[in-house]
C-alpha cells in the first residue's frame, strides 16, 4: 500500500457544520408543517442538496412541484449560508490541523471532496483554503455520493490512481463512494456505523500520519 494523496470530506471531518444543515432543514420542515429530528438528519449526511430535500419531503409525507422544490432548496441554502458566515478558524475540528501539517512532511497531496456547494466559502471562513491542492465540490459533479464521481475526479486532478488515494469520510454514503472508486477509506466517527471503511477513528486528536498509515495497513479500528 502506497498512498500518494488524501481526499477529505469537509462537513464532519474538517469542521462540524452538520448542526447548521440540521437547523436549516428543520426550519424548512416546520414551514412545511412537520417535525424533523436529529435522527432524520442522519439520512442527509453526505448526499446532495436536492437529494436531501427529497428525503426530507419523504419523511414529512409531502409533495412539491419542481419549481417549489427549487425554491425550497434555495431558501434552505440561504439560511445555511447565514449560519456558516459566522464560522471562525477556531471551529476546525480538534487534531485536524496538526494531522494535516504532519502529512506535509511526507509530501502527500491533499484535496477536499465535498458534496457541499458552499465548500469554498467554508474553507475561506476557516482560513484553511491554502492547505489543500484542489477542491472538488458539489458545483463540479453531476452524481452525488455514494457514486464515486467526486473522488475519482479528485484523483484525476491530483494525477493519482484510485488505489493511491485515501479518503477521510464521516458518512456511510461517502465511505461507499470511496470503496466503489477503488480507494482506501478512513471513517471518522462511530465504527458501528462506518464499518465498511478500512479503518475507523473517533477523531484526529493525537494521531500522526505514521499511525494512520501503519494501522491502516493492519486494518485495525482505532478507538480513541
């Protein structure tokens, strides 16, 4: 196993913006006359905005015309942008920056592979856009995770083969996309949920690149 590039999902891996997505989707659900719980929100992780809206409507038993769906998605996104516009560099998740800086010692390419169409804004608010070689976001793809398009495009732009890439993901759809693309995958979160990943970590706190690559080679689940 020789890893030449790492592709990071953004929400839930680099920064926790899931709560902002949830608040915006919950507001939309309430406007439509039903409740949207944190448990429901788990189904939206890692999927595109319009797919998320379809799931939301399914949960609420609602039907909208295409024009109404487009308008609803725009409203939700406007609320979400209001939330993330207040992001600060302090909201980068613990251990992430130290881990990425450690990777620099090994000259490993780094990319963001996020379904979010607001990924560029988030990176700028966190002041970390210069830490990554490329950004592949929802504006550059036509197929959402679990389709591997986003990760394969990142590999292509990084000039790496899929088997040379390691993906960091917090969502089941993202893990599936990485594996479908022929890449290694480290799940960030609950091992019981992300069991299809090659390796699962609870967080990046205290982890070095040597630890990740070494334990990945042995397919050991890291429990922090």
